[in-house]
C-alpha cells in the first residue's frame, strides 16, 4: 500500500526543494545523457501503476451487475453477497429486533434518560442498507477495483443504515437537555448605583441535535450496550463584556444625560436610567436601538393616539340641547418619531419633537351649532295642540325627546311615533265612541242618546305637529276624525244569523237582584261589535252601574283581611250573572276571550243552564274597571241579544256564520278543598232592623280547567285553556240591627249564587 500511495502522486519527487547550496537545473539545461535517463524514469513511472492496476483487476475479478452484491460484503456480520437479499434482510432484522427493544441510556452531563430504540422510532432501513451494500465495487475504476480486492481478500463488513423518528428523538432530547442547555447572555449596559455599568456576558450551552442523531444511529447500528453520551456545545455570546468595555465612553455620551420628548404642550422625560436600556452595540458602535425605541414609543402612543370623534347633539335632560365637541384622530408616527429621537440624542438640547399625524372627523363642532340653536328655539317657543273645546301645551321635555338629529346631513326631524305617544294621553281624553245604535228585534235603531264618535288621528296629528314645529309655529290643531251618527250608517251593518246562545237561571233571586239583572240585560241588548273590534261589557251597559243608573242594593263578595271571602251589601249585585252568560255565549261562538276574571268562589247555578259548565263564569265591576271583553276576529258585524224573562237570562250572539266548529272538553277539577259547613252569622248595618238573610252557602274550593278548540273544515283556528281558581265558601247569614248574632232564626230564602271579587278588598257585583 505504501508503494501504491506513492504511485498515486508520481510528481511528488519532482517537487522536492533542491539541497542546500545547490542550484536546481531545469530539464532544458540538462545534458543529453541526463535527458535520456529522465525519459527512461518517466516510462518506468508510467508502466508500474498500469501494471499494478492490471494485477488488482485480475485479482478482484469482474464488477457486480444488476442487483448483485459483491462477494465478501456483509452487514453487521451477516453475509449479503449475491442476489438473495431477502434471506439476508430477514436475518439482519432478526438480529436487530431484540436490540431495538432493549433500553439504552442517553446522557447529557448529569442528566440521563432511559429509552428503547423502538420508543424513538429507530429502525433498520433495509432498502438503504441494501443500496449501501450494492455500492461496493461499483465506483470509479480504481476505487471499485480496490473495494472488490478488499472484499475478496479481507472482506468488508458494513453497518446497517439506521433511521429514527426525528420528532420523538427531538422531544426526548429536549427533555433530557432542559437542565443543561442555556442561551448565551450578551453583555449589556445597565444603570447601577447612579451610573452606567456593564452586565457581563456569559457563554451558553447547546446541543447539536443532528450530530446527536448521528451518534445515536451509529450507537444502534453497532448494537452498543453502554450509555450514549451526547456532547454539548459552547455557545458564545454575540456581544461580550470586552466589546462593551471598549465602548463605555460612547454609552455615557448617549445615555448620560436626560432626553426629552414633546408633543404640543405635553413633555416626557427619558432619564439616563431609562436611556441606558435602549442602547445597543454593533461592530464597535454604541447607539440607541431603533427596535427598543419603537417599543418604548409604542407604549407611549397609548396616551397620544385617539380615534376621531364626530361632534353630536346631546340633551341636557331639561328639554334643551348642547353640542358634544368633535375630536381629531391622532396617530403617533412611530418610525418618524424614532428618527427624531435618534437625532435628538446627538443634539445639544436633546429634545425630540414627536411626530403625530392628525385627521379631522367627518362632523365638526362648528357644523352642528346652528342645528342645536334651531332645536333650542323650538323648545323655547313651545308648541300647543288645540281642538274645538280647548288646547294644551306639549311637555317640552317630551317634545325634545321626539326630536331626531341627522348630524351628517345637518337636519332636524321628529320621530312621529314618539310624537304620537306624546299626544296619546290627550287623545284618550278626547276620543269617544259612537253611541246609541242598537240591533233590536232584527232591525238597527238609534235611540235618543245617539251621538257621533270621534277619534284623534295620532299619525296625522304627529305629522302636523312636526311640520308646525319645524316651520316656527307655536300652535297646531289636532287632526280629529268625526265619525258619522251611528243611525246614518245602519245600511252598512248586516246581521244574518244566531251564532251561539247561553242561559242562566235567576228566578229565585231577591227582588233587588232580579231588578239589577234585568236592568243590565236591557242595557246590553242590541250592543254591536264592529269587524275586528272588541266587545266590552262595561261599555255595553253604559260604563257605570250605580244607584243613579237605577241599580238596586244587592250583595257582593270582598276578600277579608285574612284572605277569606266575605259577603257584603253591594250596589248592582247580580250584574255578574249577566256577564257570566255573555262569557258562556262568546265561549261557544268561538270568539277569542280577552279580559275575564272568575269569582272568588264557585256559584253552582252558573254551570247548570244551557251553555254552562263548571268553571265558566265571569265577574265585573265598572266602578273598579273590572271588565269582561272578547274580540271579533271576523270581517262581519256582531250583535248581542240579551233577554231576561223573570226566570232566565239568555244571551245570544248574532252575526255571520264563519263555518267554525267549537269543541270543549269536560272541566278537569283538581285541588279540591272541603268547605266548612258551620253557619256563620255576621252583622250588617246595611240591613233593616230585625232583618236577617242567608247570603252565602258552603261550597268546596277547587281548580277548574277547560280546554277549547275552534276548527274550520278540520283545521284548527284557535286553541285555548281557561283555568279558574275558587276558594271554599261558607254558610253565612247577615243580620241587621237588633238581631242577636247567637240566635239562628229561620232565614229568609235567597239565591245560592253570590258574586265574588278576584282582587283582594275589591268589591264586585253579581
């Protein structure tokens, strides 16, 4: 091999320096004899390598072809020559599988981790290993011949190609190196003990992950059993203590005195203790770091930057307005301000003017002042609405609240819905329904009390108010629609057929109670309900039920202080039976029920007549605003026919058949509370001396639930559930002056039913 090595470089003998004291001759200057000897030497040098190469080739034999592996090649001691790679690969895999499952120890300094090669995804890469084995003897002519010669004479044993899962290995390496690795620390300037000082640099410790992977692959390829030590790297800092020491003078010049920032009349001071941390060193030069300055100014920008704010009209809450001032948009130009600070750092006054960009808002303060003044003038002038009988000044705060400002177009308008709400209380006082038209005996008649109705047109009135206010007026008439006399519009009302009927018995009532029922029935008879309108029992009987209206003293129920009902004398007692009968008729007509209150306790008589059911009652009291209502959802008129014949009160609802079918389930009775049947005697100064009368009979309390479904042609139109809660009632006898409470004389017979009030301490008539 030494001869071979020398043969690879034949020109080396010609490049030796001449011996000391002798002058080397060039071939041109040599004698003829020397030239002939030199030529023979060159020929020898040319022939010898060729002969050796020929001899090597003869010994090595022919090179491998195709997938063949050179004779004498093995992998991990397993022969792989020839073409039977699968058998060799199986043997190789069998040799490495046990090793790959055995734990190995990885060490970095004092930190260790025990893992198996399998855990790290280490495997024998068979294709790459085969490719490596096949490469033997296939290189250049000389190297290939040498490899074949070595394989044939001494053999070549290769290590297998090992691959690993880089992600798993890096994770293990990361955990293993955590106690060891650290980043290098650059030297830096700091403020200590009132002067600029240097924080020393320090080396870091790192790991070359790629080199570590190579070491691990080699460790596994050789199936080594000992721990694998992974070397660390020393990481030098970019800026050393020596660097900063040589430049300390520059640092003191830049950061040794305060530097001031200014925007408008606001100043900020950067003291040396602040400036020193903004310094940076690069190639021997100390300067302020633009990145650190930008970060510092970015923090400062919070107190400078602001969004543009448009001017807007605001309300003082007393009906007057002000202009909330506009504000320009401000944005600190950080890059330009950094340049200004860098320049100021090298100036004598060391003052940097911050660069702040400003943009005005879309709506300026000056633009809205005339709009504010116009609104305030309207409020100061005031505005009154009038009608034929009078006028009223509008509330200035309410009028101001209806104003709307379009700041972009500098326009003042009014919210017409708000204006309508403002005048609605006035309209409610002025509105009145047409009265006096009744449907009786199949014809429409107007009685002596007939008068046209009127309605304030809220929408049109709101329009008029807005126009008047904006045009500088201080008075505006309301738009009032006078409805024609009901008698004059009778031709438009068509009543075709009876839709429903209900009756309740009152023949056993006292004389006063019968009078009240018959008076209310007469007042109710012929009442009309417009298409889409609402029936009100209280309105239908005239709005009141007083002694002046002809009603007599009856009895009613109030809630006592302990929550139990008490029966007491009451004007118009008995009209609740009329309301109950109306409710039952409307129920079976399929009309949507609006306001309905049940009695405090159940009166059995109300559920026994045609159309009656347990739990189907209603109580009213016009004096307290307690009403019964239902809606007319059809496009046709409805008429109420009420007849009291001395025995029965019957209420019919007439109109146009809509083809509805009404189905109601039987009442569901729950929560039954047994009544106390003890007779109770109570004094009443409303009775005549010596008079006593039974006014209440004991009935159980309970909850009644009735479910109603209205359909048309099999399609459900409406579905309702009516739930009523009744308290237990008692046997009660009222006694007048002069009658002992402890005596129980034979009572005067009275009707069993007695109306009750749903509101505590609120009297209702029945």
